[in-house]
C-alpha cells in the first residue's frame, strides 16, 4: 500500500510513519465470499495484502457486471469511510489475505494528519478516473480492444507494486469473470482470448497473462496511461 501510495501521491516520512501505526487486523479470505455486499453498513476498510478482488454490481435479473479489479496494495472500499451504505459488492476472486482498518482509526489519522487525508482523497480521485476509463472501455471499444486495455491497465498497476515478472503477470479471473468485466458473454470472451493468442499478441491461460507483442497490444488497446496518474505530478 505504501509503495503504491508513494508512487501515485507522494508521501513524506512522517506520513509513512503515521500510516504504519494504523491498527490492521489481518484475515485470510476465501474466494467468492463477499468482503462487503450491496446494502451493507461497513465499519472498516479493506486493504488487499495478497490476492485479487473485484467490485461488482448485479442486476435484478441476476446479471453481474465487474466494475474494477483490485490488486495487492489497493484499498477498494475507502469510500465507505464517508458513504455509509455500500452500493456494490467487493469479492475476492482467489483465496486472499486482507487487512481490515477501522473507520474510527482512519478518521482519527486523517484529522491529525491532513496531508494523509489529502493523499487518500487523491487516491479516490484516481479510482474515479479509472471508473471513467472502464465506462469508455465497455461502452465504446470492440471486445478485443476491451480485453487488451484491461490487460495493459492491470500490467501497469501490478508493475508499481512489484508484481510483474518480465512480460508475464497474474490475472486470476475465469473466462466467465473476464466476460463480466468486459460486458460480453463467456462464449464471446473465449473467442476473443483465443483470437489474441492466435495473433500472437497476448496469451491468457491458467490465471496468468503473457504479453507476446507489446506494440500490437498497446495499439489494439488504444492505451494511454495518463488516467492512472502514476506520478504525483500528474
């Protein structure tokens, strides 16, 4: 978390020390068990320590849309500090290790250290920028570009927290979950994954991604990483 926050917001030594003193309860969490659900009134925020989580909304007819993917170092429900009732689900897609920080502790920290409050506020604004990009991705790009963009974004974010190995990285989503993130059917998702593999652009299998041709992947994704704001100057 500190590595990611320092990259995107900039933290001074006093900020880092104060964040390190936050009381965090670490818990193992099984895949598929919601951390918080739509309608809940949480009293703590969740830090992803190991594993992957997704935010999702489910329609009245039972169709699910994955809204974002969250990686180690993310606090995906930081907004629950001020929005007291959840309007979506937060669910690990693999067995994960999560840290829980009470709202009371976070509020006390932000009142004592306004600079930390400002960094958390910037983090939520970056989160909003990512939401805007996901809306464009699902609404305006063809399915192969949607997948390419999601791969490029996840790779860039994982690199910040040291979770890439050359041209490969973890993306432990099933084809059904990939379909839910892209707004297409699982059959269509399977076809797109196969298409990109056969074109030797990217290979997605067994929860891992291997980038085969970075230039073609970036071109297909129409990727511009400015929206990730991975520098305090951006």
